[in-house]
């Protein structure tokens, strides 16, 4: 039972950075300027590095011949437990930055908690990852301010992006059965406690960005229990292509 | 880190980071422990960044270097404690500078440099302090991109990681 909760949790931890990393990877060669192009792919690389640590561990816990590749590449759409936020498309640079910012702030809070996880291996992964994610938060917060406090056009675009993406933010803090179980085992945090800290941090940056949160929001949930938006299938079609076309291929 | 057997130390010193060939993995501070189990050496290494694509190659290179001496090694990847740029040796820092990569500053100064405060990083080409950051992210995860305003040479800066 505990093993099942652990492997489910490891996949849950890995799925957000996997799908966000894939989205960022789409921008390789398409960033609006050199700095952002390199930044998006560097962040993607950090995320995939962290994912490997989670999935290697998940594969060990699962046994039965599971590998990091089978965990990452060979599940069906409803078996991925990433939040809806990270699968949203790269509509324009404001969407990319806004999505990144909303995830980074959560990611940093989560890792800070996981550093004191009772599970030593998860704690070690969190200690390693937080150094990278601190840098991501710096990057996306700076760009939030640059776009929000930039021209009328950049402010307008960022406001639109926030107006669209905010509805996906609260799912991050809605615990699944696995997350509740894992919190009882002191392996992961009580997500409810992170939510007020998150809201405060987000609002702090938004104030400096001259961006307001939408007045009324109907929050969307589902990704963490495997019910995804229409975009997910297309992401997986590209992401899994190689392993599906050439089963068991290795680099 | 100290290795009791000079022969083993020499072998490990001969292996370099494929992305920074002048820097031995010993001076990079990524070799954390050497154990022996019967005839086999267990080399514990730690990644600089989680997604560092050089880690698999470094592991293979270590095994090949041992094999060339008729020895056998296995690689153990450890994450804790997490790597920091403090583990780069003085010899490593000199090698970096010679190669054209500015060595990491202290954490606080690094933050200033990376939020765009000018004149903190010395040009590796002409030594001028009149430099500016071009990009917080560089050619690899561990570097940022700078340019000298005097000689106009672009160069990499190895980001401080604590």
C-alpha cells in the first residue's frame, strides 16, 4: 500500500515537469530573442533532469521491469497526473511566461517542503532541484515585471494570459488521494498550507507588474486525476512518438 | 577530496568534463567518494545540474579510463549533498579562466552580476572589468553569457551555485 502510494506520488511529482519541459522544448529555435530561447530550453533541461530522478526511483519501486523510459513514455493519457496548467499551449510569449511563473512559484514552495520529507531520496532530489528552481523563479518573475510594466501592448497581452491561465492555478493545491496519503506519511506536504503563501507571493509580483487577477474565476480541475484538456493528446503524440514507433529504442 | 591511492587519483584526474575539456572531474568537484569492493572500484559522482547531459558520458569515460589500466569501476550517482561551485578547486578555477570561462563569484556578488549590475565579472580575454551580461542562460546549464565592452569579446561565466 505504502509502496503503491510512493510510486504514484513519484509519478505525480515527475509529470508536471515532464509536460512543462516538453512545452518549453517546443520553443527551441523559436524564442523571441536569443536570451529567452536559450532560457526556455535550459529550464526545460533542468526540469527533465529532475524528472529522471523521480522516474528512476518510481521504476525501482514499481519493479516488474519498469524503467525510467517506460514510466515517462509508455503511459496512456489518463495515466499522466500533471496539472492542467502545464499542458496549456504556447499561445504567445506572455502565455509562456505567465504559465511558467504560476508553476515556478508553486514548484519552489513544494520543493522547500520536500527538502524535509521523511523519505531521504525525495529529500535529496528536492535539495538538488531547489537550486535550479530558485533560478527559474527569478527568471519568470523578472519577465512578469518586464512585460507587465513594459508597453501598453505587453501589459495587455500579459493580462490576457493571466485572465486565461489563472483558472488552472488552484488545481496545484487541491490534494489528490495520493497526496493526502503521502502527507499523512510525512513524505509530502499538506498542500492546503502552501496555498496562502502562494497567493501572497503571486500577488506581490503582480503588484509590481501592474497586472490584476481576474475578478471572477471558475477554477478548473482534473489533470491530477487524469482528466486532461484537449491539448494533452497532441503533446503525448509528439513526446511518445519515438518509443511508440521504435519500441525499447535506446539513445 | 583526498584519494588514498595515487594511481586511482591519476586515473580520475585524466577524465574531464566533455563540455569543458580542460577541467578534470577531480577539479570540478564531482567525484565524491571512492570505495573498493573486492577487485572493483565504486566511484560516486554527483551531477552539477540535474539535467546535465554530460553525466552519462563522464560515467562511461571513468569506466573506460579504469579499463585502460586493467581495472574495473562501477559508477554510483549520488544527489546529496548537492554539488556547489565551492567544490571547484583553485586549480580548477585557474583552468576555467585560461579556457575563457570566468570563474564563479560569491553567491551575493553573483546575484548582483546576474541581475545586470555591470562591472563585476572580469573579461577572460583582456582582463577588463568593463563587461556586461548578455544572457542569464548560456551555452550550457551551468553558464551565463557575458561580453566585454572594451575588447568586445563574448565569454561564458560559470554561475555560482550554492
